[in-house]
C-alpha cells in the first residue's frame, strides 16, 4: 500500500504543480496517471507547440514546460504510479481514502486531488475486422509505444499523420529492423521539422513511406504476420510484427464519473469560493476536470486552483495551527531530498 498526504489523480500540469505547492507546506504527494508519462494534454497532444500565456514565459514549448515542472517538483520527491487508471475510491471512517487502480495498486491518502483534465485518453481505433483479436496478449496491435525496447529488431507498420505517428516513426527507425509509415494523405498534420525528418529518413532508406495509403486488414493466425494496405486503386501487403495505429486520443471522464461526485457536463462541480472541494469532503477537483461559474480551462487557472487547494488541505490536516504565508524569496525552499535552496533576495516588506 502506497501512503501519502495528497494523492493526485492526473499528472498534467495541474497535478504536477500541486506537488510543488504541497511541498512548500511539507505535504507529501503521490501521482497516478493512466498514461505512461507525465504531462497530460501537453505531452500527449501538443508537445512541440509553443504556449504564449504562461506568466513569465513569452513562449514555451508544451514539452519544455512539462520538463520544467518535473525539475521544479523533483526536490519534493513525488511518487508516481504511471500507466494505471485510478478506478475505485473508498472513504475510511478516519477520513482517509483508499484509491485502487485498474492494476490493483492501492494508495492510501489523507486527501485526494483529482486533476484528471479531460479524463482518460482512449486511443481512436481504426475500424478493421478482427482488430480486437490482435489487440490482446501481444498479438501485434498496439496503440501506445510504452516501451520502445519491445520493438527492437521488429518490423513495424505505423499509421497516422500527426505528431505521434511522425515522431514515433523517427524514433523507432533506430530501434526496429523496419519501419513503414502509412498515411491516407500525402500531407502530414504534424510539425514541419518532424515531416522533414521523416522525408530525410525515407531518402536514407530507414523509413518506408506509403502515402496516400490505408491499412485495410491483417493476416496471421496466432498473431499478426502482415497488414494489407490500399494504395490508390492497388493493394499491397507488408509483413510486420507490430501494427501501431496512432490516430489520436479521445478523452473520457472514465471511472471517476462513478465516484458519487456531482458532475455537470462531464466535469466535477467544486466550491470555487473557497478551496475547490467537491461534494465529498477531502476530495478536491482542480484544473480542466472541474467546473464552477466562470471556469476557464487554462493551465494558469489550474496552477491557481492547485495553490488554494493545498492551503485547504494543510488547514484540514493541521487544525488549530495557523499557517503564515511566506514568500519563497524570503523563506527559500527546503526540499524533501535534503536540499535547501536559499532565498536569493529578501523582500523589502516582511509579511509576518
Ligand atoms: C492543442 C491544445 C492547445 C492548448 N493550448 C493552451 C494554451 O496555449 N494555454 C493554456 O493555458 N492552455 C492550453 N490548452 C489547454 C491545456 O492543455 C489544459 O488546460 C491543461 O492541459 C489542463 O491541465 P490538467 O493538468 O488540468 O489536465 P490534463 O493536461 O488533461 O491532464 C490530466 C491527466 O489526468 C489523467 N487522468 C484522468 N483520469 C485519470 C484516472 N482516472 N486515472 C489516472 N489518470 C487519469 C490523464 O491521463 C491526463 O494525463 C491547450 C489544449 C490543447 C488540446
């Protein structure tokens, strides 16, 4: 059983920044995310896009913002349960919570912060006969590249025209024995530099490109052996060990929708006048996953909500103890890793 002060569900920017704000208050955090890596929408949907409305950054790539958040929270040593979906929640008589994932991992926490964004991302699947058979038990259809080593020395067919399809084709061209990228248009939707890289690898013979083309079927009795591809009016067959359709992800609120929380339009209602608590005491909802009058689904709003929520958890866990707000410029930061980052400047006016 993993034990922590605040269990955060969702490793998007809101969940990650919660670790920092909680750390300032000496509260330990553990994060669960259904995806194999932290970053939420930023990593999964637009890692290379610049964001222009993060205070203090005239422009920052989404992937870099996630890297910076990870660097900032390192000192507070958060735990991570990645690649697992928070499925069940139980409130104990003493007010603690037990959250169990789809893989049976149990987490005990004094407070739960749902930072689940738009929910669990589910892969968009191509409509192909028998695809369900090949999805199971390592029979050859994969929707995520969770561990690239799995594809070492294998023949891979990737389908899709966005960043994921391009980036994984590039990456796996150094891992797999053969990479074929199939896209139904000649133009790709992904970042220009990724398209250029794929074209370069094609000219070096490291990636086979089939456009416009569409995978229309499979063969292989026990596991996948080849895919059939429609190319204009012709058909071709490409031998492969794995077929990886990367057509994007659709978000769904998922199991959290059954936790007895008040839901409105696929989002969790919270008390925004105070602390972003839900209708169940001790369960908070912050970031894109919540709703209240005037709600804006923006990263900076998630950061603000996380900050106020942590203060509320601190007050609940330390009844009767008055918390005095301290600027980090004055107090510095005591990391849980033993590091002490000294305050660089004293502010003129003490707030105490
Ligand atoms: C293309 C695009 C561009 C954008 N540009 C901007 C911009 O310029 N500025 C801006 O401020 N915002 C922008 N946004 C919005 C911004 O990305 C979101 O506001 C932000 O990601 C919300 O962060 P979050 O941490 O609340 O949720 P998310 O980033 O959605 O992360 C939630 C995480 O929770 C996980 N999760 C959900 N349910 C469970 C569960 N039951 N168990 C385990 N894990 C779970 C998900 O897997 C996900 O990783 C953009 C969004 C998109 C799609």
